[in-house]
C-alpha cells in the first residue's frame, strides 16, 4: 500500500491518499476550507461520503450540498468541482474505482449496468444509511490496508448496493450536440497534445468563434479550452500511474512544460504530479 500526504497554504487544509496496488483503487480522505477543487473529471468512478461539515459542488450542471450521512456518487467523466460554503470547512472520504476493475467486478457479480463509463446513477447524492455504511467499510478496508479478505468482501457488498442506484437509461454527455460541435470535440481528442486555436476549430465547425464557444459550452458544460485541459489531465494521471516522470508526461499530453502540468494538476486534484506518481508506483521522485 502506497500513500501520499499533502498540505497547502491554509494550515487546516490537508489530503491523504492511498492506493491498493492489486486493484488500483484509491482511497482519499481530505479536509478543506473555502475553495477545494477547480472543475475536473476522472476516468474512475467516484464513491464517497461527507464526514464533517458542509460540502458543496457542481456536478451534472446542478449545485449539490452534502452533509454527514449522505453518499456521493459520481460517474466516470462527470465534471465536478468543490468548495466549503461554511467557515468550518468539510472533511470527506472518497473511493476512486478504476473502470477496468469495475467492469470485471460487475460481470462477476452479474451487475451489467455498473460497467465502467456506461454506469449512470439516478442521483448524485443519496440519503441511505446502508449505502453510506457500505462505502465507509470499503473505504476503511482500502485506506487502512485491512487485508485482501476485508477488501474483497467490503467491495462486493458496496457494488451490490450501488447496483440499486443505477438509472435505466444513461444520459450520454453531448448526445444532442450539433454535428459541427461533435467534430470539434473529436479534433480535441485526436490532437490533445497539439496547439490548436479557435480559428482552426471554427474552420472545422464551419461557424464563427463566438457561436462555436457558445454551442460547445451548451453541449458539454465547459469551454473548448477547459475541455482540452480535462483531457490532458486525465491522460496525465494514466501516464503518471505507469511511472512516467512529470516532465515526460507534460510533453506527451500537450502541456508547455512540467510547471504548466503541475499548476493545472494541483488545481484539479490538490496534489502534485510527482506525489501522484509516487503513490501509484512507489518510485521516489
């Protein structure tokens, strides 16, 4: 089990993250006052709960407020942020379940709707004491390294509870987007490491820059540049987890340099790229 501890300029802000090397599941426990995270997303399924205080965040273009006893369910790729609306801040615990692991476990437990990015939860916040307890037990098994048997049993129990939280018809982000905007998104994916400008995107879409930005925001909930940063950050996490150095990753995903990657990475995940790499690989900086 590898872990990382981070603190920032505010003395009462802290973050401790640990990663189970066999499953790739990460357990994160943190406390924040004021601003916590810039808008970002993950390849993983995020399952957690608020321990203390009031936790507020945007997700699925709605504002959510979580308090102790409330479960937090966020699908892969769902854009979200975080802040503390009250002076005492908030403490929370979160599991990051890799899509590949979820898909394997869902097949084994006969929970087909839970498979990775296909999963769509009916609610982002759920008031269900049994579900919160299942999340807590699974989190502690990972975070406290309680051994494989405790981990496996608690995770199976958690996934069975999550199966009851799925909605029948997943809503796919950008499904109703105009074809021109879908082409723009495709170009961002294809040339994630490039230095694209609005004029090039406008030419691809066949519309002016203002209309492009407005329609992209409407379809995907963010600007083209913010969407590109999200793509780069998710790719950066994947590469860092394989042992690539921050400098190598910055060059591969399109950031100007290691410092540029570091600034965006800390704003989204509240840890440095080097710390995340160390947690995933146990390789020193």
